[in-house]
C-alpha cells in the first residue's frame, strides 16, 4: 500500500465487513471468484478486470432498459460504483454476474426515477430514430427491409414501449440469456412471477411486431 | 387440450417443458391451426429479440470507474453506514422489542403533548375570520380559498400547556365546494374557540412564560373575531392579573 490515498479508498469497503473465510468460497464454481476474492482484499486492479469483464453485458442491458446511449453509459458507471460501494453484500450465494445484473437493474430504475419517465421516453424515441427509421418500409418485404440497424431500432423502441415491470424480465431472458431462477434473483421476485411477466411481455411484443412475425395467409 | 396448449406455448418456446409435455404440445400443434400460427409468431418474436444480442459498441468505463473509486466516489456516506448498522440492529433480537417501545413512546408520550396551531383560510388580514361559530359568507368563501388568516388555537389545551403552538394550514381546495369549505371552516372555528375557553378555564395551571404567548395570541384572535366581549368576560373570570388587564382593554375597545 504505497500511496496513502489508495489506502483511504480501498480500506473502508473491506474493513467494515466480516471477511469471508476461504472455505466459504471453496466450493464455488463462479468464474469470477478469483477476481472477486482479490478485489475484496483491496486490489483495485482486480476490480478493474471485473468491470472490463462485465461492462458489455451491463451496458447492453442498460441501453435496452433506458433507450439512450449517454444515459446507459452513465448508468454503467453508476452500476460499477454501486458495486464497489455495496460489494461486501455479495456472499457467493449466487453467481457474481447475477449480482452485477441486480445492481445494474437497480441503477436503471434509479436513473429512470430521477430523470422522469417522460424525459426518458422522449430521449429514447430520439435515440431509436438516430439508429434508424422506426417504421417498416411500405411496399416491400418487411423483414428484408428492416435488417440491421433499422430492425434493431424498431425492436429497441418496441421494448421501450413495454411497461417497466415487463421489460427487464424479457430482456434478461430472451436477450441476455439468463434462466428463470437467475432472473428471479436479479429482480427479487418469485420464479412464477418472472414466467408470467415474460409471457405477458412476449404477448405484447408479438402484437406490436405483428407486421414482422405474422405468417403470410395460406394460399396468397 | 387447446386451452392448455395455448397456455403452455410460451414455456414450450422457452424450452421450459418436460419432454413428455413438449411432445404433447407438438402433437396438438400438428392438428391445431390456431396454435400452429401462435407458435410460429411466438418463435419469430423470440428470434427477433435474440438478434439484439451482442453487436453493441460498448464504451470502456473501467478506467473512469476506477478513477472515481480512487476519488472516493464509491465510499459510503456516514448516513449509509449508520442506516446499515441500524438495519442490522433492527433485524437482530433486540430490534423488535425496541421498535415496539419506541412506537409506544411516540403514541402515548410524545403525540399527546404536541400542539397544533391552525390557520384558517379567510379574508385578508383586516377582516375577521374568527367569528366563533359564525360561518364565512358565501360571497367571501371562494376568495377565502386563496388567502390565509391569523392563526387559531386548536387541539386540547389541557394536553399541551407547556409547548408552543405549531403551525398547520387549514386549506380549502379549489376542488371542494363552497358549502364544504364553509362547514370545515365552521368546525375548525368552533374547535378553536372551545380550546380558547378551555385554555382560559385552566390559565392558572399554565406556566407563566407560556401564558403570555397564549394571551397575546388570544387577544389578537378575539379582536379579529369580533368576540372581544365574550373573551373579555371570560378573561375577567380568571384569576390571572394579566388576563384581567386584557379584559379591561377589550372592554375599553368595545
């Protein structure tokens, strides 16, 4: 600990909590275990490595939750600052990545709350428009004309139109690939609730994306 | 089977069904056009969502985050530390009994001692709003909603002899009717005057410094309310010398 400022920064997080016995961590197969243990010992390099490992998924989740690139980037930073601040609460009872997602979802909700729903939606719309046209092109095969950025923009905007309670579960399940159990831990709701929210979100999206997902009428 | 299958299609797409259940769904879908169409749309919806995986230009925030951590931005505040300790304590064995005791103390020892002073929306300062049980006129009531008047005494005086009054607004909302505003005003006025009389009946018990505060307030209300004569008579009936002097002054004014 060469620099006094380093000591001031790294000590409080670890001093005020019970240190986790190595035995408690021994059985864990979490790929982040080693870095987390080093981070808990006060190694900021290990924390930086954890940030690099998870920032892409966190940013992706936040971009889809918030719909605005700048907000998502700020919220990503907030997520990792909160993670450093409250990291002592992580007990390896779940995967570290699940814990990170939980902190990220909370950061997104806090950010939306502080910004106000209306402003976020306006910005989200602007953001989606900046990626590409939202509406499908008329008079052409819808799917073929909406490939790439335009399709992403359309999907992003439809996701943003979902109620907040439905958006996070469907993003975490269908895009981030988490299991029902993991989502239940991230959102701190029962697994049955997760399933039902995903079901409702998919129904809503299916209705909104009908022009893309509906099968052509037979015989036409 | 159709309704059950329709309900399970989502789980089928998610791969959350047992092999047996999945095969029953497949059998049903083979013969049910509606479920076949729904299943196709659901699959397509999920495939579209999965196209959002990856492909993002992600900023590298690690350096910025570590710099902010070094600046102390991730340190917990004193409040956070105390609230975390408080949460841990409340979750512990002593938390529930102590919280119960605190609530009991609040209910039985603190709240009964609180005094409330109420402002009644009335006319402007020069006009009386405390006319005892008299109601404000219908014409003045709408205007009264936007202005506040001198404060009134309220709540039980005998419960709160030693504490100074605290301010609380009585407001008629724009949405409430003139009649209901007048009724509320009348009720609050009556309560306030009841407490004035209660106060005067117990003035001897009020500590000297507190009496002055109440009496000066009282004289203002009485003058504003046009209830000076009534108040003067009651002041005279007390044994307090200052109240006697006030009574004489009221009578002179009258």
